[in-house]
């Protein structure tokens, strides 16, 4: 949860960063997406291999320390280059923590579904808590007169690492008593490559919307830069983790649901498109809130289904390295490419007139979700078609 709090904090302060450093949507999209995602994706390949060799506990502690230091360092970043370095360091630190934690959870085949639902619910909670806490923090700092100075938002970066330091001590004591030897799960089936594509599509839809939504809310004059994270975070706080838990319930209760997880991803993203259309076109907070809640719920189902599908197909003896490869692909493509492409489309398309916001960011987000739904559905369908061909009796 705290990993995603710190990951989403930059999206909350992005309007301030863009104004202070005078960057374009394309440059801001690069900082929101590839700066973090590419470093995370490169580092996570190595970290998964280390976790397979019994170094998971040390990786989790080192990762938490590294990303906490990077989150605090954002307070001292006064140039685009400095922000870039901070985002890269954040990606490396989280690349050390998340694969080791996920491999530890997924190694127990008996409780995998429920445990993974809680784990992914923590990530969804982190995104919403990060935005909500940033909004509350900006409001409190405003009462104290801090945001009256140009860089008042930087205090949030320092405050965000306080829970991390407490968790670092608690985690060190807790993991000391844990065994490094996981419970081995049965060998998984085929189709892992298609699972990577399905998951990348789901993450692209989720991360693109999450990264740009505070900026969109400000442009549509629904809230100012200080209040936008509070509004978005308040809606996300319940709806985002609820989607993850709903996805876990569906796939553990639905008989044969694991076999249809890939199709569920495409269906859930497609179902979120009409609600997202309301989100990107409205200029009313009252219309935004229920539509955004629906988007979060459905994309949360898609996110969990994608992760559950991939973890169920990974051989137990290579779970760490394959988890690393999985996270590298979905982060680079989903969290990296998605926000960047939305920024490029917003900058390159003609400016619309007579509409809330007066730009093309909203349609770019909607187009991203539609493309993600199509890609996920095609990848899942192609895997089912290939499996039927293999299993069909010879003529």
C-alpha cells in the first residue's frame, strides 16, 4: 500500500510540477510514465532472480529503504533532470520490494486467491490514499500558509516517508521470524505470454487514467490543483480496493473462473469505457464521483484478474524470475507507455473549443481504455483458440 502511496504522490503534485518547471504534456507524461516504468522494468528482472535464490527478505528491506529515500528526495528536485533521477530511483527501489513480496504470497497455492486479492487491494488503496492524503496535506499546509510560497507542495514529499520509516523497523522484525523457503505450488500451464499481454493492457488502462486524472480535473475546472487530489482520492478510497476484492471473489467463487480470467479482463475494461466517457467530459464534481467509482471498480476487477491469471500459469521453481519478467513487461508497457502516449496525443492533436477543459486530454484517455479492452480481449481469445487446437483429437 505504501509503495503505491509514494508512486501516486507524483500524480497528485503533477499540476504544481508542471507549472513550476514549465514542462509540456509530453514531458510530464514521460515523468509520470517511462521515467518510473523503464527503471522499474529493467531492475525487476534482476530482482526476481535474486528472490528465487533465497534473498527475498533482504530485497524487501533494501527496496523499502531505497524508494523511501527517493520519495523524500523529490522535495529537493528543482529541475526536470532532478525529477527524472528521483523517478528512476523510485522505480529501482520498488522493483526490489514488490516481486519478492508477491512471490512470497503466490508460493502458497492453497491461499493464493484470497491473499493476492488483499495484496492487490493494498495497491489500489495506496493509489487512492496517496491522492487523498496529498489533498488533505495541501489543505492543511494551506491553512498554515505554506502553499503561499511557490514550492509549498514539497513538504508533502518529506511527510510521505514518515510511515515508511516506521514500517521499515516493523518489517525487519517481522521477516526475521519467517522462513525463506516457500511452499511449492504445482507446475503451471501454458499461455503465459498471452497473460503478459492481457495484464499489460489492463495496467495501461488503469495507470493512464490514474496518472492524468488530477490534471484533467484541474483543466475541467472541477477543482483547483490543491483540491483535485482530495476529490479523486476520496472517490478512489473505497471503489479502487473494492474492485480488486470483487475480482478475487469472482475468480475464487466462479467455478472454472480461472480459465476465463483473461476474457474477464477485456470485458471489465470494456464495461468501464462508458463510465470513463462521463469522467473525461464532465465539468461537475457530482457527475464525476459516481462515474469514477464505476471506472475504479471495473478496472480493479480487470487488474486482479490479469495478475491472478499470470500467477496461476507460472512454474513454482521459477516464480521469482517470471514474476520479475511479468512486472517488467506490464510496467514498461502499461505504466510507462500509457501515460506517455496520452500526453503525446494531447499535445499533438488540435485544441478543441467550446468544451470543458478545452484540450484533447480527455479523448486521449478514453481512446487508451478502448485500445486496452480490444488488446486484452484479442490476446485472451487467441490463447483459448490455440489451446483448443492443441487439445482437439487428431482427425
